[in-house]
C-alpha cells in the first residue's frame, strides 16, 4: 500500500527511510516512527539506537505523567531502578509507570536497538540526583 492508497489519518512508516536524530545524550540516536508529525495524539513510538559504553551518559530520570515501554529489538540493555541494575535481553519488554526513576544504557559490546513508547506522548524528562557511587 502506498501513501496515496492509505485511508485518511493512517500512516505507514518505513524505519529505513525515517531520518535518525541525535538523542539528548551522547552515544545514541532516535528514529521517530509515530508522533504528532503523523497525527498521533495519545502515543509516541520511536526506535532508540544505543552505542556500547553509554552508561555514563544515561540520565537517571522519571516522566511525570507518561507511561514508558521499552521493547529490546537487539543487544543487551541495563536498566537502573532505584538501587538495582536489571539486565534486559532482546525479545523482552519493560513497562515503567509514571513517576518511577530509571536509567537505561547499552550493557553489551555491540549496538543495541529498542522500541520506546510513551503514552501520552511528549514525555517530560525530570532529572533525579545521580544514582550513587555504583555508576
């Protein structure tokens, strides 16, 4: 189906043609798939691509009202929740409710890719004090 054949309001996005943009932190880029640019009002979907060794640049933060979902497409992530680091492998999903501080980084030796969803979209990023000396 081409764009000319899509019903009104429906968008088909090819990630291979979407332009990646730098993330707010070094060592990563994001490919926007679904957001207000295609008319989405209640959800945001993008692919994050994280380079190895991105832990030092991973902000410990929370989102005030947005639910956050990660689905690991490839690679290995480490997720910091309070004082615990959790390894998340490809094929696994993570649900993070609003107000829960977290950080995520590539824990492997090769590029990691993950789908990230915010609902509602345009999640704010509220920084939390660095998570201790274990960093």
